[in-house]
C-alpha cells in the first residue's frame, strides 16, 4: 500500500515537472517556431534572391563611382543650406557692410554663383556672353559679371587700328567722365576716337552692344578708363585682353578704401606693384599730350607694345593664380597635413 502511494506521488511530481517545462517552453520559445516546410522553402528562395541582388549591387558599386550628392542626402543638404542662408540673411537684414565682385571668366566662377550662392543672372539666356547678377548673403553684397575669353590672334597683334582711343560707357553728371568728354571735344580728338556715351547705366547688355564694345577695344590703340563708382573697373582688364593699352585715371573715389599715400591696399596698388604697362594720369587735362605722342608712333612700335601688354597680362594672371594657391595652402591646408 505504501509502495503504491509512493509511486503515485512520484508520478504526480513528474507530471507537474513536465507541465512546468511545457509552459515555460511556450512562454519563452513559443514565438520562435519554425515555419512550415512550404514557407521555409519560400524563405530560402527569397534569401537566395536577396543575396543575388546584393551581389549585383556590390558588383555595380565596384565598377561605378559613388556620387554622394544623389538621392535624399542631396535634398537634405540643400535644404539645410537654404535654411542657414535664410537665417543668416534675416539676422543681418539691412546690414550689408561688405561688397564683393565675382568675375566669372571660368567655370568655377559660374558654379560658385549659380550653385553655391544660388544667384540669378540677367539676361537669362545661357548663350549670352555678358551676364550680371546681384546677391546678398549675410552682411556681404555680391555682384557677378562675366566677359568673353579672348584668344590673341595674328591680326589682333599686327593690324593697323583705325581709332586712336575709345570710350563706351555711362557719363555721370559732374563727374570726371564728363570732363573727359569735354576735353575730347575741345581738341577734336573725339573724331579720332570711338566714343559712345550714355547718360544712364543700362543693366542688361545686348548682343549688339557687346559686339560694339569688343570692336571698339579691338580697333583702338588706347582704351580710356575713367573712374566710376570705383577706381578700378572691368574695362582695364578687358582692354588688356584685346591688346588695347589702358589709360587709367589714377585718383581715389569716395569710399572707405583710403588713399594711396596712406594705405598700401588702395586700388591700383596691385597693378603698380606688378609694373602694369599702362598710362596712369591724375587729370584728364593730361590726355591731349598723351594722344599727340600716340600719333607719332609707327605701326611696328605699336605691335611691340601690344605684344608686351598681352605678355604682361598672361604673367599677371599666372602670378595671381600662384599667389592664391599659396595663400590657400598655407592658410587652410597645411594645418590639416597629417
């Protein structure tokens, strides 16, 4: 009798243990059941297809260069940039203390303007050679302008030029430009020079006005460069591109740049430090003597002067590129050298 009770108790205890183990199994391992065989075969096929796709993607990435500006990352970065610029512009609205001009003679200038600053250009026609734009970022006002890249030719160097000098531009009232026009008319030299003056500045150049300006530079021995809002102007460098010697008015305009007797960074100092082969004058009353001397030069002397000017201009651009690269490397890149 005692033996029977003992066996019954052992059986109940064993049954209890088995039930506990079964319950624990369902609690902890119930969600990890293996799928039916049909589903398992489907998952295996899906896994194989996924591995095949990953293999093709890895092969594609191995043969093509990855572009980090594609997809969502590009949109997110552009949105962050726009937001930052908007915040910067709002915080400094009405406080444009600095003015920067960007000359777009190379693709990098156009990329900087259209893609980095997101600036607009007038005219909108991308085939137009003379395009301008304005943009304000933070406290700085940026202005962009491009002009054609000119390649020297045999005729540019050696042909006789029919005009003694040229000036095409806006003549402001009570300015030195107005005095220049009066001096040219007094001596009749306006008949020997290509002169086209206007009273108001025109924001958009047409193809016709561009051609007239290029022809004036190409067909004149001298290019008159009176000061405008600034002492320096694009005309100086455009004249160099065509081998027409700039006659530069060497005075300081109103502004915060200082003057040549006090400040070493005043306008024209770079040109003078690099021995620019220009004619610098302090007053347009000096112009008649300059033109009289010009009339005595023979073609061979003018050809040699054009060659010297174009050679100087090439070296000038090369030297600026070298200095810019050196400053960039010494100021920003050398500190990151590992």
